[in-house]
C-alpha cells in the first residue's frame, strides 16, 4: 500500500528528526572536561548513587601463603555509569593498602621493651590478632569523591595477606611490590581477574584506558613507589604522601636501633602483626615463615647493622626500572616517617631524568599536596592533556611557616639552589661559631634517659647534654637542605646511643610544631667505620662519625639562637639503657655543617659573627 504524499513527507521528516536526535545524543556523550590544565567536576559523573561499584580478585605471579596456588589480590572498582552505558573508557587512580580490613589492637606488650642495655636481648613481646572488618564489594571509600567526579575510575586493593587478599604480609617484601603490579597489568589486559578468590569466571577491565596513577599516605604511599620500581607499563604517575621508602631508615639510624616517633619499641615484626588481617587459616604458616623466621633472623635488634634483609626492603636500591612521573609530598616535622624518606627518592628520580616535583609542608605525618597540584599531575600523565606541568621552572613547593598548606611557595628546587654549607664549630663555654680555634678541647656528658630532649634543651645547665649556641639572630635566617655533623666521641662503655638535635632557643612552650626543634639525627658509634659491621667500642677511645640530620627548610626567626645539642639516649626514639654512660666529645674535631640560603655571608649578617 502506498502512503499519501503528505503522510510520506511527515514520515520522512520524523525519520530525519529521529536520525538527527540520535546523532546529537551520540555526539553528546559525556566526557571529561578540562580547564586551566585541570580535570573539572562533571555533573554527569558526580552522582554517587549512579556510580558502579564492584569487586574482584586479580591473580598474581607469586604464592606466599604456601597453598601451592598463585595468590589473588582483592580489588574494588568505583566508576561512572557512563563506562557501562556509553562505553566510556577512563584512566584509573589507584590506592593499595594493608590497613583497609582493620589492624591489631594496641595492647600492653605489643611493642618491644626498650629498657635494656644496647646489644642485649629482651623478653619476647606478645602477638595480637587482627579481627578482619569490611563488607563486599567496598574495600575503601578513599579517593572516590575527589577523582570520580573529575573523570577517573578509582581502584583499591588490599595488600597480600590482608583483608580478602591472599598471601602473606611481608612489610616491604617482593610480593608487596608485585601485587600492585599485577593489578596494573589487569587494568591493561595482561593479567587475569576473577569474580571470586578461587573460581574461574573472569572479569575484564574493558572500561580502562590502561593509564594508571597511584597515590596514598604512609604505607599507602609506599606502595605506589614499590609498584613504580617494577617499571610496569601503564603506571604513568605516582603521588606518594609521607612514604616509607626504606624500612631500615624507618627502624634504624646509622646503625642505631631507633623507633619511629610516637611508637617507641616498634619494629618491622610489630608492623607485620599490626596488618595481618588475612585468612585466619593461613596465619600460622605466614607467622612461621615470615615473622618468626625471615624477620626474626634478619631484623637484628642487637647490632642495628644494615644487612641483606634491610637492603631488600629499601626501594632506593630498586629504582633502575622506574619510569613513572613523581610528585612527592612530605612534612618537615614528620618524626614518624621522617622527611629523608621522600627526599632520597626525589633526588634519585631527578638523577634518572624522570619528571619529578616535591611538595613539603611544615607539619607532621601525612598531608597531601593541594588538590589542584595533584589534579595537574594526573591530568597531564593520565588524560594526556598538555598542560605543561612537566616544564615548570620551579620543582619544589614549600609551605612557609605561617602559610596555609594550599599556598606553598615555589622554589627552583629542594634544597634551595642558593643554600651553601656553613661550617660551625662548638667551643668551650657553650658557643657555636664560624671560628675554628683548633685548640685541643673536650667536654663530657653523662647519659640519663629519664630526661627528655625537651628537658635538656630547656635546662639552663645540665651534665646530661652538651649545648653550643650561636649569638642571637639579628635577622631571619633561612636554612634549606640536610645539615651534617662531624663528631669525635668516646664512650665509657662498650656501646652507647648518640643523639644530636638542632634547636631554636629560647625554647618556648605551647608553640607551633615548626618552633623549638629544627632537625635531629641519631647514630651508633659502633658503626663509625661501617654500616654493615659494627665493632664494640673501646672505652675511652675516640671515634670519628659523620652523618646527616633530617632534611629541613625553615626560616629561623630574628631574636632566636641556633643550638647544637649533643646527648646520648633519646627518650622518645632510642633504647633506654641504665643512666651513667659517659660520652666525651673532642670539640676541635667536631663540626656542624648548616645549609644556609645565602651561605656564610648571610649567616654572618644574621649573627654578626
């Protein structure tokens, strides 16, 4: 039957209109939006009720729980609905952690007893069990509110032997590096994902572009670096925040057994117990093979020496394959994971020619860069938008003492390129000056850990520390970099702690974290010749040590004095031997090198030295 001409025209118009609407709808598919070099919040991505959330298990290349099968990592995914309804592919922001499924309780006896002589053993500590928490399919809600609305997919995974991930926690072992690599391989179609921990039904990441960025804080910041050291294809950028980059540097200092700030008596096996939230039936095997064998034989709380066990848990040793762009973040007053952890990796990344920037604030543990800075980094390396972030002249962004974290000051680099080492010398009478008298002189202190470092710094006089102070600053003084101490010291016993603080005096109570302590460091005189082989001290014999203090960038205010404080046992960080050990320092062979912006000329102007 033929339609009348008018009806044919109407039908033709309707078909044409339908075709145009379909074309418009096709052309109006939702995509990420960029402005000023940053991914913008897109309203179509911004409704959490429409996000697709699911979980799966990614198969790895290792078996660390002894069951004869490759361990599988538990992974969750949060993505905009358009990745399903419109076939949209997006890059991934990925965070991995051993903490998601809960941690062990903080009970009496979980930490090592520190009240004993250096080189002695102590009673075994207790081993609390972790009660696993969490409900599928959600592993974590971190990162999603920031990145999903901006056109990213967010992925989480539990580390080996934690939560519903198989395997054993190793605290820096190879499996903790290979686990996130496997997830990135899955996001790029090179590894298999499954709907269950033991089944064979596969899951594909068809919504992924294959471009991955990792971030996280503390342990969660360590794992992006771990993954990056594999050189895995697809990991384009990492933003580690306060990462632990060497477990030796976390639990030891220059041969000395030294606890992280706030966790006196913690060691690597304590952290193992703290995170071991994996399958209960696998825990006895994991405990025996990892904690009670590998860690017990390797961590060495007797000498504190650097050995193969610690070397295998130092990511600086593994950086050769790394090709991911690096934006590092840390706090100068982080006495838990100290700021050297970030600096050493940033420095190595620059030396490798990798795109690298560093953000430092003046506070304690944690603290990401401003979202805009992270956004620019991910926009460039995950979305491929040419925003020029890699070509910025300034590579260091440092929050000044009175500024907001969101408003860092830009510098060409860290340490400040205008900083030069100024040699300062302790002299009798408690004076710290640029003048090196070379006159033979020595002074003695008596160890007593019942006095805290703050007590010693505040005391007008004390035989439990040596304190050498500059003249009062007539102008603000900017220091930037790593101070270094050269010291000649003798002990009255076979072993002794050595602690060095730089302080801003007079000491003031109730002030900001940026005041009072400038920086500090610790060392074992038994390791004066070698970090890997300590030697018992000969009482009365002098040993020459050289070591760096923690990185800092600080403006010491006009009216303050800079003090070099030398003492033995540090109440908050070292072992607590009985009082009485005498340390004698040869002043004429002791020198502090202080990185001053403007060098000796600026220092002399500030002190009229």
